C-alpha cells in the first residue's frame, strides 16, 4: 500500500485555500477580534497524530490476536506442519484497502475508517503471522523487533536530517513504491492463471532475498515520507482531521514493513 502517494495528493489538496497567503499578496481583511475559538479552527499537531497512531496500533494488535486465534493449526500432515488461513482474513484485506482509500479521499472520515482499517487488516495480519510462526518458530517476535528497530532508526535519521526528504527523494520513493504495487498486483493476476514470478515466491532464493531486501528498504524510506507529511502538515496548519490521515498512513507503512520483514526472514531461514 503506497500510502505516501495518497498522502502527498491529500496534502496538496488540503493545502489549497488553507495555507497562509504568499508573501506580497495583500488581501483586504476585517479586523481580528478575540472571538470564541471554534472546532474548525483547530489545526493538526504532532501530539495529536501520535495519539491517533497509538489508538490505531492498539486496535490493530487486538484485532491481530483474534486473527491469530482464528487461524487453525499447526497441524501435521505427512510430517509437515500446516495451518488453515481463515477466509474472513481475505475479506478483511479487501475491506481494509477500501477503508484506506476512503479515508485518504475524505479526511473528515479518517477518524472512522482508520479504526476500520486497523480492525480488518489487524485480523488479516494476525492470521498471516500465525502461518509464518507455524512454519518458522519465533519468526513473528523477530519481525516485530526488527520493525520497531527500523522505525526507531528511521525516526532518528529523519530528525537529525541525515535523511532529507527533498522533492527528488519524494518522487523516487513514490515511483518505486508504485512500481512495486503494480508488480504485486500483476503477480496476483498472473497467479490466477497458474503462473508465478520466481523472485516473489522463493523459487529462486537468491533473487527472492535480494528483492525482499529492496522492498524492506523501500518501505523504510516510506517511513521518512510519513514523518515528512506529519511535519509539513503541522507546520502548514492543516485541519485537525488530518491527524488521523497521517496516523493511518504511518500505520499502513508499518504493517507493510512488518509483512515484508516476515517474508525476508522466512527466506533467510529456509
């Protein structure tokens, strides 16, 4: 889910008519009075975004526990441990995807559709994690720790400006993310006709590992775009509803990073 693409479009749309006038553009205005502060005057803040992100993560973790329990297994079949992926999890992926699209297009509804995404995708992530844990004992804890570590490192690199999100950086990450998204969609359609891409399913282990490392790195760069969106949105005074948009974008990236790390660890342990 290339949420920075949606975030960028959302930021540009939100900035229209909201940001302060450009220097030199003199506008006739009425005198400012100390009238009552209304809800629509509240702006996006970093603390508000952190709180919204925490709420979504808690909801996602609770839903993941249900998804974990819904996936039956492990069961030994012919000496091989297997598990059953609940059909409801696939439905959750579809509903979660739609929820993200609606939240990005309708920021005022992000406070509603953000939790919807967390519930639906959390259930699916829990079921997927159970499958990986069935095949590779301890891999889920490793992936969680790796995801948290990558998040912390990227935050430090961004805050210290070692990584600078310039227009060129933003374009490159967005185009690369779109490319990966198109590749995954194409691979899914291809699989419906019995085909497969060797570097996506582990048939060619070396290529699979290299590609997975690339995607993990790309997901990490998307975290920098999320941090940048939060900072720019706060400095530009976007409406408070965009706290949930930014929080949802951040959680989407973390889920993507976690799943890609799971895939990479499974390749390395195969």
